[in-house]
């Protein structure tokens, strides 16, 4: 008869006694060590199956020096963009037997380094998604987080792949679309000040303004959520702009809701654009013109890069750059002046 441990749980000692081997041999077999004689390994596995032995995952992680878990730090888990990235990452990692630990910094940049460090100590690798910390802070912390993959940030630290969306080109494409519709006074509802992707959008708009000196682009303070857009109605109307570039789809949706409450028609009175093409964007009324980003693919690719680092494999694509795709829908239309000329 097999005696259970004091805790009542079948342990390595029970399997060792049943198989007639040492504790160390059982441990090596359970951890997949192929140096054990095949016949002895088969005897150990048979004993473990008969006793319905379940390895302690914490003990196994300590023994192997791995947790089969990765971490991801996001600035705002309520944002559908980050949810889609997480979905892509989780699904891809699960196919390789990995779980994902999630940390949300709630747009508080001072918390990111702490969260990243704590997550990395509990995981085999880390994905930092659109971190809001400064470049100097990122350069300082990156070496201690390896294996590390960055989304929408870059670092000079060796061996850290970056997956970056070309937000600058994306916002220029949207602005060009509005100009083609006859809009000459545009307004940009900016994102969080410490958002790197917001900085890339601003750089893109500077390039656009240089190429279109006859088009006015007004910068308005904003944010990244629905409430930001809804609360920006007065500033947008005061700007006199007829074409609005919102930082992202959520901001655009909030703005359209606020404009509707004021009795204004989108796009007949004012055109509104978003960015990201989150799943809801095509179902707004009117459907939202936006720049589509392959956000789920970002998550999947982040896992491919991180897996290669964990396994110490050579990655075929040590970092990638993604081009947004303009999705023209019903929230943009000809500027009033242009419409009058057409129908005059």
C-alpha cells in the first residue's frame, strides 16, 4: 500500500517507492530529462499514472528555471486595441503551452517600470506594449527585462525586437483623404502626451503641413478614450475645423456622439476620422473612416519574437514595421464649400 504524504497529496517519494527508484530519478523523468534509461523512465511514468501523481507546478518551475508563463504590460486594458493585441498574444502563446500574465498601468507611466520588473520575475519573458515611460527610462530598464519584446517603442538595447506601426504615415494618409474631399482647415485631437504613437502622429502631421502649406492643421489637447472625444466638442467647434483627425477610434466615437447631441450631422456638417479600426468602428452611425492597424497580428508576432528569445533561436524577422491601411467609410464627406461648388 502506498502511503501519501502528510498533506494527503501523492508526491515524488510515493512514485519513487512504487517504481523502486530514487527521488532524483523521478524528478528527472517528470521534467523531461532524456538521460534516464528508457525502461526506467517508462516504469516511473507507469507508477505515476497508477498513483495519479500530479507534479507540483511551482516546484517544477523552480526545478526547470521556467514558468511556461509570459507577461505583458499595457497602458490601458479598457482600450479595445490593447485587448486585441492581448488576444493575439494569448492565442499564439497558448498553442505552445504558455499562459499570459497581464499587468495594466492605467496610463500611469511611473508604475510601468515597477509592474514590468515584477511581471518579469514571475515569467519567462515580457512584452511591453506601448509603454508611456520616457526613452531614458526605457533604456535603463530594458536590459533587466530580457527576454523582452517591445510593441510601438524601440530601444538601443541589443536583442530586443520591436514591432512598430507607422503612425506617422497613417495620419498623413487620413489628412490627405480629407484634403481630397476639399477640407482646408483640419484639427487633430491629440492622444496622451507621453504616448510614443502620439508623437509619431505629430511628426507625420508636421510632414503633411510642410507638403500642404495651404492647409491649416490645428492641434487640440485630447486623450485616448471615449470621454475625451465627447468632452472635446466645444474645442472642436471653436476651432472652425471641418475635418477632424482623432487620436484613435474611441476618441472619434466619443466626438461623434457629442456632435450628434448638439444636433450636428457627421459628415454633412463636419467630417470625423479615427485610427486603429477597432471591431466597433465599422458599426458606428455613420461608419467610421479610420486607419486600420493589424492589431491582432501584432500580438501574434510578439509571441513569435518572444518565443525565439526564450528558446535562444534565431528569429527570421527581428522586429517588424506595419503600415496602416486607410479605410474610407461614411463619417467623412466633402467639405461644405466643396459641396456647394459641386451643387451650385
